[in-house]
C-alpha cells in the first residue's frame, strides 16, 4: 500500500493539550547579553616637572621667489627671473647655561580600599541540565531568556586605588648659527602653442659663521623622595 493511501488518525485536543510548550517573549524584550560594569577608581597623581633651556642663536634666512605662467595663451612668453646676491656674517661669543635643580617630597596613601572585588551568583538552566556557581555576578540561561530575561547577565564591580608618581627634570643648552638663503623661480606654459617659458634663478651668497669661545652647559639635578602606601 502506498504511504499516501494510508489513513492517518487526526490528533485529538487532549493530545495537543498534553504537549508542553513555552511561548517566546516579544522580540524587543529578548536580550542575549546584559552586562553592567561598575568601576570605582581612586588615583593619587603627582608629576612635578622642572625644565630649563638656554640658547644663543644667529638666524639669517633671505628668501627670494619669482613666478610667471601662461595658461591658455598662444604666442605668449613666460619669463621668470630671480637673482639673489648677499653676504652673511654670523659670530657668537658667549655661553649658554641651563640649570634645573628639582627637589620633590611626595607622600601618597591609598589604604582602605579593595582591589578587584567581584561578588555575585551564576545560575541558569539549559535543557535538562542546570547548575549554580557562586563567585561571579553572572546569571541567566535559556530559561531566563524564554521568560524575558537575558541569556547572559553579568555584573562587575571593580574598586581600585593607585598611587602614580613621575618626577621629571630636564635642561637644554645650545649655541648655533643658522643661515638658509633660498632662491626660486618658476615659469610655465600649460596649453600654449608656440610659447616660450624661461626661468632663471642665479644665486650668489657668501656665508661666514663663527663660534668663538662659546660654551653650552646643561645641568639637571633631581632629588625626589617618594613615599607610597
């Protein structure tokens, strides 16, 4: 007999009512993960900073520039000339001293607090298995999800106290001569047929730099007394 020719008995209402089923909550109230974190930090920060800088500098920067352009000009000429002539004489005679003495006394106390305190319970049922684990603040499970809760509900409480200290001491001393003569010239013809572009940039600069009997001293003395509890 063909399987399709068999007459199947209908399911009675008693059999339907005997089946166990749990209706799912609305989708907007379902949550797979619910995490609550409470972080309490107590910080003592101390960063005494002491800096000293001394410098003797001669700076000379003669700059000359010239530009000329013809964009769509046929039978046009673009000429750019930039001539620079100069004489630079720099001399330094002297001393540069930088002194940064630092004395710091820092006492920090962060006693009376707890670090990494997490308490709570872990529980839930999955299918026919279930259990409870103490020592965390996580709860949930499939049963919690089907009743509008979360598959995983975690609560974390962190209490921390820290002492941070960073005494910084620095000193810089410099003697220098700086000369930067710059000469530039630009000429351009973009779409110009029969045009001529010429750019000339001759440069003649005499530079004389001298450092006579100069000294550069940088002293950074640091004395820090740090007490942390």
